[in-house]
């Protein structure tokens, strides 16, 4: 009992049991953001097969680093988030470094979701006088409500909405397969010389290491199933992320791709597909908002050491810290701030690949307890070195690309 009281004082985050499908929903829902609809357009030069290879390789590396974080969490008595784990094992500077990385990554995405949801809802209901700002407000209400209610509500909501997204994708893919213009020949056209930027994009698609402490916190009573849930959730994510561009490219080829898959589907399958695909995009924004916003929410509680997370006044204050800045930035035209978030998010993405390695190695030396599972061969120093190389190279590419220092052909 004394250990439990000490844990509550140190972290303030309580365990809330999640079911298997709720855990899977959190992983899938957070990873399947609306950006997956632009994957086909991003692969217009390289082709589908190189894209698929990049997705497979990066999914593997991200799963491995997520398992590193899971073992680190299970070696720790407190319910700490990624910033708290970094503070415990890597020092105060490490804790703040990861906190700012998580914040930059989360805020950058939340700004995009607030703006994007407003655009979609205004397009849907513009004839009734709904503006972009009003559309964003409609999106904001369920988004903020679930964040306030906490981990259990987030798990239930992610499970329900993610199931709906899977059904929508299956409907669109089925219609694509049956369409007379679909051809598998389009999928075999490849130009591997353009693979570098696609690989970089894939690295950041699967970056979900920050979710692991929440997954562990929701499965403390059944810790042995955590690795299987992480692997299963990421594999299901891979299937969805790979299936959407495959369907679009098979339908229209690589030469007639629109920047967003909803337009390609709408032009080829009919107006119904445009609305259904945009509904998918809206749901994808909502589930990603919950995952990223919830992660930022608990990291603020942890890093600021605010105490008991069930305190309603503190929850409202933290909710405002998470949800209000993206609204202000989205509709204030602070383009310079958004660009700064891009670079900070890129830096954060690199850290998400490196910090789990440092955490695992430190937790194995100074952890509080024996974990329910330990990482096997994939924790070998050679594998860790390869992961560092991949993530650092990806970050360097992203920065050079943003600065216009890469060859024009890319």
C-alpha cells in the first residue's frame, strides 16, 4: 500500500484497465491520421512497390522501439509518461527535451486537424451557411470532451471510431476492386531512384512510441499481452496504410493522382465516394487528435508534476493548455510558428527513434523491478545502431528538404 501511495504522489497518473480492442483502437486510431490519404500522391514518382517496402521496413523499426519503451515502463513502478521516464533514467534535461519534442509533434498535428476538420465540414454543410471556423468548433467539442474524460473514455471512443474507419476503407476498396478501370498493372510501375523521400515519409507515419506508456498504463493487470497488442496494432495500421494508396493507384495509375485520395476516389467512383472518403478523413483526424492530444495531456500532468490527475480543476486547466493553442494558431495565420513546429516536430521524430534505446539500456541498469517481458534479439547493439542511423538520416533529409538543399528530381 505504501508503494501505491508513493506512486500516486510521484506521477499522479492512475491505471485504468483497457480491453484488447480499446488498446488496438488507440494504436490504430492515432496512427491513421488524415495524412494517410496523401500517401498515394507522395508515391506518384516512385510507385507502389517501393512505397510498400518502405512501409514494411519502417513499421518494423517503430515496433521494435515501441517494445523498448514497453519494457522500460514495466521496469518502472510509477505510471510515468515518456517525458517522466526520460527524467527518471536520463536526467532532468532528458525529461524536458522529450517533453518539448512531444509537445511540438502534438501541437503541429492538432493545428492541422483543427484546420482540416473545418475545411471538410464547411465543404459538407457550406450550403447551410457553416463556416470553416464553425466547422472546427463542431469538431472541437467531441475532441475535447474525450480528452477531459480520460484514458478509459479515450479507449472506448478510439475502438468505436477506428472500427468505423476500417469499415469505410473496406467499402471504398471493395468498390475500387469491382470498378472496370482498376488494374493491378499500375501497382508494378516503380522508379527506385525516388525512394529516399518516401522512406523519410514512412518513418514518421509509424512514429507512435509516445503512445506506449498509455498502453502500458491501461494493461498493468495483463502486462504479458502488451507486446502482442503493440505488434497487432501496428500490423493492422500497416495494412490500412498500405491498402489505401494501393487502391487509389490501381484505380487511376500514378499519372493522374490528386494530392488527396478523396478527390481521386470521388472522380472515379462517383460523388458518394468523395463524401464517404472525406468522412473517413474527418474520423481519422478525430482519432489522431485524441491519441496525440491525450498523450500531450498526460505528459503535461507528468512533467509539470501536477499531482492527482482526477482533480477536475487541474484537468480543465491542462485541457485548455492542450486544446486552445491549436485553435488560436490555426485561425491567426502564424505561419512562422507553424514552420517552427515543423522543424521541432522533425527533431522530435528523430528523438522518438533514439530515446527508446537510451531508456531501455538505462532501465535495465537502474529499473525498479523485473518486467513481465523483456526484449530479445532485437535489443542487440547492432540493431540499436541501425535504428539510430535510420532515424538520424531521416531527420537530416527532412531538414535539408525543407531548406531546399536536395536535388530537384526528388
